[in-house]
C-alpha cells in the first residue's frame, strides 16, 4: 500500500524549492555554525497541505517571467528533473541521525537502515510490477545498462554471442555493445523508421539461434518516441531471447509492467523521476532466471551483482520518488463526470499548447519523431533556416538543450536525428523542450512568446530564409567553394 503523501499544489512545491535555492545561495558565505542555525530555522522544507496557511513562500508569481534575480526557467527535464521537496523530506533523517550502514547486522543503526533500503526496494518494484527481490540498486541508469548488456552477454558467452540493439539507443548502451564487439561478440544495430520507431518484423528477421539479448529503449531521450515494448517483449519470449529495456525516461511517466510486457531486464534512473542523482536500479528477472556476470568485485551486496555499500539516503530517495510518481500516474479527479489522469493529462495539455502555438506562428517547423507514439513531455522541434545553437543562446531565459546532455559537448548533429533521416541542416536546428511535473502554464506561455520572437528575428538575418521567401528551391542550387 502506498504511503499517503500530502496532496499539495504543484506551484507550492515549486516555490518552496526555489526559495530553498535562493536562501542557500545567500547564506553560502556564512560560517558553518550560522548556516546550520539559519537552515534549521528558515530553510527547513516542511511541506504543508493545501488547506494549511503555515508555509512562508507565496504561491503568487510575477507575470513577467523570469524575474531578473531568478535563474532561467527550466525546460530540460529529459536531462534531469528537480528533486521533489517531498523526496528530500524523506531522505533527510538518513543523512543525519539514521546514518547506519545497511549491511551492519549487529546493532540498531544497521537494522533501521536495512529496513529503509528494503522498503525502498519494494517501492521501486511496485511501480513496474516486479518482485522486490528482483531490484538491484546501482549508481544510475548508465551503470544499470552496462551491467545488463555486458553482464548477460559475458555470462552466456559460451552458448550465445549475438546481441541486437537500435541505432537510437542511449550512448552508454551503444558503447557497451561496441566494447562487446571488441571482445568477439556480434552486434546488430537495427535502423529505425522516419518516425523513430523500429520495425518489429525487421527485429524478428534479425534474431538468430545464437542471439542472447535484445536491448531497446522504452522512450527515447531526444525525440520522446515510445517503442512497441509489449510487442518486442512477446517476440523475445517466443524466441527465448532475453529482453532488456532502458526505461530511464519511461518509469513514472507511462505505465510499465515487467510481467505483462515480458521484460527480463529494466534500467531505472533516480534523477529522471524527481529523485536524487547518483542512484538507479536494475530489474533482473528471477523466474525464469536471468544470470549476470558482475562487473565489479567486492562484498557481494545486491545478490552478488553489484558489490559496494548501498547508499541508504539515495536509495530512500529513489524509493520515495517512485512512490510519488506512481501516485501521480494513478491520481485522478472528476470533471463533469469524466475521470482525468492528472499528471499525464496536464503535461499533454502543456505540450500541445507549446507545439501548436509555435507551429501556427512559425512556418517550416518540424516535430521530430512519431506524432502519436510519443511521450508528450519530450518535444523535439527543428526550426528550418535557424541555427539551433544561435536559438539556444537567444533563449537565454529558458534552460533548453539541442539533444542529449551526455553528448551536448559535441558539435556533430544528433545521431538520433540522423538515424531517422533528418537532413543535417535540420538536425543542427533542433531544440528539445522538456515539460515536467512542476512546469507551469505561465512558463509555457513565456517560452512560446520568446521562441516565436527569436525565430522570426534569426530568420530575418538569414539569407537562406530570404531566398526561400522569394520562391527559390535551395536544393536546386549548386554551391561552389572558393
């Protein structure tokens, strides 16, 4: 049974978090003694119910956003999400008084930490329909993906040596597969269709008797497409091939059930679901059992698959984040006798407003990915005849990105966009908008206004845009170099 978190307004949660951030910055020059005093008296994050009037943060915002003394608006939730203050509230005791090692079996400090870890294990298991014994805690989804891909491949190397993945996977999966290729494994990198989805029939043709693992991301971190996980799982089960999915962008956002979807391994990230950074989880099926060769040696924690002391505060955080996410997905309210799923409907509404408003005001804007099988909180738009980096710099009041945070330092166009057949110039003009739990209507409206304004200004300075307006087909021009 889920614990009862207080039902509070999203704006209140956001204001509390912002107040904490501002107060933390202003007290950073104080001594540690004064900082601790002010933290206990002023900065303590106690979340009250909506009916309570005891909170000190005003829920009203200036209509002109963002204020000059504030940081940019945050619309990059695929890179990371802010820590939900309710999650921090649950974590705090295990950072201070309940600091025991969960593997200490001889005293109360260890016992209470172990109990907290096992509770969190159950919370993570519940959100994906798994058994708590099938949850392994890791440092994040990157480690989970490495353990799943390399661990399964190496354990079964004597019998099978073929792996299938897609060209649009997260870099850690692709690099793990390349490392296995260097060890003698055969890897098939499936292409995707122009909408970003794989062709399940092509996947079926690629499976061989020696195929040991299929790894397909549930929701893409750049364009938000949702792969047909249920169909893939059924196919892998019929072919007796293990199925792994990187669900870092999917857990807590769409319903997932490992048994109904026939998933054998699933990677989870804490900081993508409003939990802490530095913690993740890996679901490893027990029946039928999936065997893994561990990547590191040590004390044999986590069923011997991931040695190392389990960080109790972080584990408690990801557990609380999963429970909150499950509540948000299941929460509903009645409007004119229609039951509405609150979190998903709200994010979809904000997403539709953003996309429709921008595309109506600006021609030659393309949404990348499948229009239907897409998570609405991830919007990837290409603005023709606008350099993406220039637009990002112009939109300095909004925190956005041009693709995956893990490859944002690269000047090359997104390999995901290239995989779906996007022209290089359009790939360079893409911007990713991430909408999340704390995104407000005002923030979306502000972003729409600024985006439309800057796109028009940048196009006015573009000679290519001027030529297009004059009816010139740019593809018919033969460009020469001097």
